[in-house]
DNA sequence: TCGATTGTCTAGCACTGCTAGGATCTCCTC
DNA sequence: GAGGAGATCCTAGCAGTGCTAGACAATCGA
């Protein structure tokens, strides 16, 4: 048994190495630079090894996305619990979300812009994704306002944040006004 | 002179054909299916011909984006002028924007998701893009509210719409609540 | 009608994701 | 310890990508 356990552990280690390396490479040079060859070279294995862990590149992106979702959930909850009162909480949440997107652009892309083959907004959505949404909902539900479904409000607020994050990073919005746009969004959207 | 003029006309025709074909192919099968080979085959020329019109695939995407921006501006203005009063105007604007994104997903991607090599939010931004933003601003400026810069408000509102458009189409948001999210956005964000 | 220019195509480069098949290495059994 | 079975891994190759060099043919002006 012990031999098999060691093998399984080593396999799991290597899988983590693949995901971490893919993420690192993507953050350094963008997802286009994450080719199976380059990734294989970095982990010091041949290409086919990647396919013994993942069905293909898409699944590797998906794995990075799940990792990112888990981290984002932690960040969001930490920011929310450190803030006093609904208003401060929503502001902190928005800032933290946008900050995460800015500091981890490749991970953010894996989560929301690229196709990682993950299910969304359905029954079999992976747990980390549901949990990241739940983290948003926990703080946003209380400012949804009367007669507005908390889930629907969270979806809308999230979409707005997502729009700000992607358009800003793509150079579609002037970066210097980012903070003012965030404030406007919080002031207007949240029922305070 | 006449011969040269005819040639220039034919060249311009062929360029339009390339852009129209790329757009058609992208709408039918997605941008991934728009390969230089397939595109060349459809216009019944060899690959290198494409490169005598455009620097590369990116520029073709850019050309489709500009065409789309022009059409979107027309749609937005038509919707705005057909509505009575600020509230109806903003609602019509939001619906028209999201409708455009839903009916022309490939064009929308070319405009805002893919890299078409176009400059944004700067001096030398192509005219159609500036004009599409202007069309938004014309209707949104009046509901920015006191002390809020119309441009900043338009950017924020646009980002929210963009987030709804992309997340909905990517299956990240349940499509059946799209209309309710739009209403919520308009109700809260616009100062009416 | 000739020569130059313009226009177009064939063929090929270096790269991509992915996989078949063979080699090697490890482990369990005798 | 030795042999065979099985897991593990790599080499080599497929079909596809964007893009381009260089040869060829059509067209134009003199």
C-alpha cells in the first residue's frame, strides 16, 4: 500500500506543479505563451505527461480558474469582515474584487474570460466557483434593497464589477478614473 | 486614370468582401473558425491576398469591429430618439445595447473582447468607436446626476452593460433573468 | 510588340494542440 | 536474486495555425 500511496502523492504533486507552472507562465507572459511544449519543458517532463493529468489545455486553464476562485473567495471574505457596516463592506468588496482582477490578470481570465470547460450557474458548478459567488452574496445580499432578490442583485453587481475589470485592463477605460467609477457604482447600485 | 480608378474600386470591393466574409464566418462558426485559409477559400483567392489588404488576422478583426461600432451607434441613436423621456430612453438604450451584443456575438467580440489592434480611450481612437461611445453619452449624460461627470457616468454604465452582455453569453449568468437585471441596473444607476 | 510593373499563387516556415507506439523502468511473484 | 507484467514516460509525428519568400503570369505604358 505504501508504495502506491507514495506514487499517488507524487502524482498529485506533479499535478500541482503543472497548475502552478501554467499559472506562473500565464501571469508572466500571458495565456498565449502557455503552450503545451513550453509548459512541459518548464516542469521538466515531456508533453504527453500533461495529458495524463488533464484532457487538454482547456482543463489546465480550468484548474487555474478553480484555484483562483478559492483565493478570491478568501480575499473577499477577509475584506468584508474587516469592514464596519454595510456601506464600508460593499466598498471594500468592490475594491478587493477589482484589485484581485488587476493583480492576477491571467487567473482572472482563466476564471471569467477563457473557456476552462467549467459549468457555471448550474447544478454541477464546481464548489470553488459557487463559493466565490457565495462570498459576494454574503456582503451584497444585505444591500439588495426591498423587493429585490439578493441573488439577482449580486449577479448584477458582479456583472458591473466584471465589466469595469475587463474594460479597464483592456485599455478601454482610462485607468486613472477607476476609483471614481467604483465609488459611483457602489453609491448608486447598493441600497444604503 | 480610368483604369487605375477601376482597379482601386475593385480593390476596395475585395476588401469589403474580406471583411464581410470574415464577419459572416465568425457569426456562423465563431472566430476560431476564421482561419486565413478558410477565409481565403471563401473569397476565392489565395491566402497572401489577405495580407495585401491587412497586416494580419488581427487587423481583419479590427475592421469588423469598426463596422460593428458604426452599426451599434446607429442602433443606439435610433432607440434613443424613439423613446420619450430620460427613463424610457435609458431603458431603451440598455436593451438595445444588450440586444446588439446578443444578436451579433462575433462582432461584439471583435469590438470589445478580442484584440483588433485598435486604440481605445485615447487621442487617435478610430472615429466609429468614439462615435459609438458618443451615442451612449448623448442619452446617459442627462441621467448622470448632480456632481457626476457625464463621461465618467457613461463609462460606468457601459461597463455594467458590458459585464451583463459577456457574462450572460458565456453562460455565467442565468439567461432567464436578463431582463430583470437590466431593469435593476437602469433603476439604480440612472439618477431619475 | 516589348519590357517593366503589378498582381497572384505555390510552397514552405515555425509554431500550435494532441496522440500513437515503442522503449524503459519499477514492482511483484516465484 | 531473476523473470515477467505492468505502469510510466518519451520520441516522433499528425493535422492544423498565422504568415511569407520567391516564382510565375497577367497587365500596362512606351
